C-alpha cells in the first residue's frame, strides 16, 4: 500500500519531469497546449464526476474537491502515451494510439488507487466494474471480467 503523500508526490514529480522533457523537446506553444489544456480538461472532468457524486478523492490539497496532483498525473500519462505513439506512427493514427495507450494504462492501474484508498467510486450507475472501478471511467461499454 502506497501512502497518499508518497503517491501524490510521485505523481507530481512524474508530471514535472514530463513537462520539463516537453519544454526541452517541443515548441513552447505545443507544450502549453498539452500541459495547460490537459490540466484544464483534467480539472473539468474530475470536477464533473465529483459534482455528480460518482467519485470522491481522499488526498489533499484540493480545489473544488479536485486534488491538485491529478492535474499532473493526467497530463503526464497523456504526454508519455503520445511520445510512445509517435515512436511508431504520426498524425491522427498517433492520436488514436495515444488514447488506446492511456486507456490501457488506466485499466491496468486505476484499481490500485481504489485499493490503496486514494479515491473511491461512489456512483450507483448500472454496469460492470473492474476491481472497484466502473466502466465509465474507461469510456468503454464492453464487459471487463472481474479477476
């Protein structure tokens, strides 16, 4: 079990390293769009599901119930997924591959946050769950079998 402080600090550190790498290797405008825009999208998405009562985070500090470390985590995962995708393809294929890579990462890891007590899904929506994580978190509707 990872402590909440260690988890949040590691997530922020990964986000900072990803941002630094992008700042060194990308134009400033692209870096600002991905990391600034990504943080805004992450904040709005998290705030929405929190407001709907579907998710509760247990790590501080928070703004409107959204923990700040989440903004670093979302952008770092998208950046790393994009860089991996760009190793093998480009254009819209890279965009699609980035989504697949990031969603796969989420499927493989999100349940750990639930198990470690960093967040709790509190929705009552019908549908499958995978190790405590509801289907809507992965933006797919096919059945994911429980282990």
